[in-house]
C-alpha cells in the first residue's frame, strides 16, 4: 500500500463494517457482546474477523468504520469491556445511528 491510498501519510484506510455477529446468550440476558464482524476491505475484498482479531488489528493501527449512510457521519469500532459482566466486546467510538445488520 502506498500513501496515496490512505487519508494521511502513514494512516491505513479503514475497513467498512458490513455486518456484526453478537453472542445470542448475552443478548437474551440484556447485554451486547460482539463475537465477530464482516468487513468490506480497502482492497475490495471481504473479510470475516473474530473479536480477538479485531482487537489485535485495532492495536496495530487498523480502523473499522460503521457507516449509517444518509449523510450520517461514520464512527469507528473500538475495543470495550461490557459494563455488566466484564467481557471483551466492541463498541462505537462516539454516538452512532448505524444500523448494522447481523451476519447470516
């Protein structure tokens, strides 16, 4: 990748989140744990990422964007800890109206 494919020198282009898988057991209990995501990649491919892979990639400088469309600004996913049970998950970095579909 060269600098012309990114927004700023040394900045990697973001992955666009297509869908999110959540833990159905936690969701039934009233909290939200992301277990995997699927992205549209900057190179045109599609990748399925486990929660651990996303957290590792974020630590390495990758960015994962949720896009609500309709002119609403995209927000990035970031690692988080569930406030109810202390499990690792992902959360939008800031307010989000992005309605990302569950992966099938």
